C-alpha cells in the first residue's frame, strides 16, 4: 500500500477526494484525523502546517500532496483508472478546472461559512455574513442550472473532477438553502450524483458520523436514521 489519505469521513472536502479514489478503484489506506486530539492534529500539521485536510501521502513516490484539486490531478497523472478525472484536451480541461474552482469557492465556501456560524456560541454569531453566504449559494444554483443545459455532468457527458467537487458541496449546501422548484436540472443532477456508486459509498461511510453535523435534521431522510454509537 503506497497511498495514505489523511481525512475525516464527515468532511466535505475529504468526500471530494474519496469520490475520485472510488471512481478509479485506487487502493489507499485512510488515516482518520481527529482535530480535537492533539496527537492526531499534530500528525496532520507535520504534513501540511496549514492544517486543512485531506492530505495525500504517497510513500512510493515520496510525495505529500495537499489541496483537493491538486490531489485529484496527482492521482489522475500517477494512478489513472477507468474514469479520467481531467480530459486530455487542454480546453476541456480548463472547463473542468473552472467548475472545480466554482464548486469549491462558491458552493463549499459559503456552505462552510454557514455551518461554522452555527457552531459558534450564540453571542458571536454573524447573521449578516450568513445572509451573504445564502445569497451566494442562490446565485451559484442559478449558474449551475444554466451550465447544465442538456449535459449529464457539469462539464459534459463524462464525469470529471468538477463533479467530485460538486457532489459533497451540493450535498451539504442543499441542507442550508434548498435548491427550489425552479432549479430542475440542478435537482436532477444532484440525484445523479447521489446515485453514482462512488459518491453513494462515500455517504454510506459517513453515515455513523452524520449526527455530528449541526444541520443533521435537514439531511435527506435516508441519512438521518443512524444514531450515535453507544
Ligand atoms: N482548499 C482546501 C480546503 C480544505 C478544507 O477546508 N478542509 C476542511 C475539512 S472539509 C478542514 O480542513 N477543516 C479544518 C479546519 O479548517 O481547521 C482543499 O481543497 O483541500
């Protein structure tokens, strides 16, 4: 085993890379990071002092790879599988990178801002920034609806890195700002993502942890059932 993924099964950015790994059946070992545990946190900081995860460690090539988009491109280059996550054509690849950035910056980021606000003590919450994040999510939904057109996936008819970015971002964002009836293509796209075996596996593995999510009650019904382990 050469690949080790430092991650947490509830973390949306980790879901993005897990989906990519499962798409290609890439063998790897998980190293679960518990940020509340000093030793566990230190093991992450030794690899990437920024302290964000996931981080990929490749013992075979002696590489430490942070940042989800870079990890997925690295996997695509060094461990290709049946689902190429970046198209070979440079123009097509740019489109994939654009939509990957779009989901990270304009769906994941506002989604994380809303969740982070909920996790703050009452007195230090910031309703104005939550409202701003909700507005950004609504703008992003409209743009995704337009981009989808007749496409199956966000950048065309093949699943790519951009869809790996989309899946967890939309999964959590929908619990905060529902898609709404006007976003029919987005709703169908989201369903396709949920049904994709690689993402379905990610969600199944996250099931025992979903009760920690502060908006747990807004998750789709099938993800609300699992109770904390005794
Ligand atoms: N730009 C980073 C973002 C990663 C990120 O924000 N990860 C979250 C988990 S979903 C994290 O590390 N949170 C812990 C923290 O911010 O302290 C990437 O794409 O890898």
